[in-house]
């Protein structure tokens, strides 16, 4: 089975770079600087329009449709514990994105104890209907001793992919745990028939992608393939802070088509 390359983006410019660079799938977010939040309907529609009118062609001359999976996360914060009102917000956002062409949904919610939140994750799964689901890196904020139970629940609720850094800051640091998660996922599939795809993400680069994939045996990988977008001196000197963190005064990070192409070449060379 070919290895899936997913690129996370939060701007139209980055989406085009990912598509042209050879990404198999896009994770569409707002505010990647915040870990990724729910994207706007307008951004999704513009990317879909681009693919229809200007997207890359396949070997038969047809427009290639790169699926766009949309993040559903109404605020930042690594607790992933949501109120009933926040869940309402996210269900409404999901419905709007689904109506405007989302190809999949990315979500994760936890209980205060750190376990996967059955009711919240099930509510999103029901709202998504037939759209495929990714459980995002909320899994990396859970207790390692409960990995098996959490992954079983995620699979039971209908999530088909788990994005993870192996409970560590980066996937490279979490390789050993990702290997264990892969083993658990294989056991779940053998027992239930539900396939749970493990997708390493966080800190993925052309320098470590091969090592991570070959070590874990995973058939998907996720990264931003980003670079700092150059700013001219006049713009830099006149930028005003838009908040306490002053991130708006920093150079914008965008997806690099060249980096995606490099990842694509490396991935295509692997024989798992």
C-alpha cells in the first residue's frame, strides 16, 4: 500500500504549495501557530475551487482531487476538554464545512482525567456522518498506561486515523511509543475488523521521515513542510502587535512546495 503524505496548512498559498508538491491529503486549519483551529468555510471553498480550475493533472489528464480534511477545534489549549456550548460551536462548524466540500474531519476530545471523551467524540462522529475521521494529537495528552483502551475506543467510535507524536513533543522522540501503538492497532484490527491507521506527525522533515516510517512501519506521515516567508524591511518595521504574544510581528510560516516534493520523493522510495 502506498504511503500517504498529509500536509497541514492554514493559508491558501500553503494549500497550493502542498497540492503542487505532491501531497496526498491536506489537513486544513486556521492558526497553525496555535496548534491548528477550525478553518473558515471561505478558505475551504477557495481551495476546492482552485482544485477544480487549476489543480494538478493526473497521468490521464484529469484534475487530481487532493482530499481536504478539516480540523474541528474551536479554541487553543492542550486540555481538549470542551463545554456543551463549545461542542455546539464545533458541531455547527462541522456541518458548515461538510456542506461546503470537506472530505474528512479531524477532531479529538478528552475527559479531565485525560481519557478519550466517548460522548464528545461520538457526537462529532455522528455529525460527520460518512466522512472519514482522524483523531488528532489530543491522543498525545493521554496516559501511556491507557493507550490500549483509548485506541480501542477511538476505533470503536469510527475514527480511522490517529495522528500522533507518540506522546512526546516530536514523532522522532516518540518512535518507540508509536511502534507500540501500531502493534495495538494491528491487534484491534485482527479482533474487530476495524482498521486504525497510525500517522506520525510533529517535527517531520526530509531528514527524519524515512527513519520514522521504516522504524514504525506506518503507512502515513503528517507534516507542515514549512519555511519562513521572507518579509521586506519596510513591512517588518511597521508591523503592530495584534495580541499579547506578538506573533503577528514574526515572519509568516508557509508550506514549501520544494519541501513537499522532497518528502514525496523520499516516501516513494520506501519499500515497507
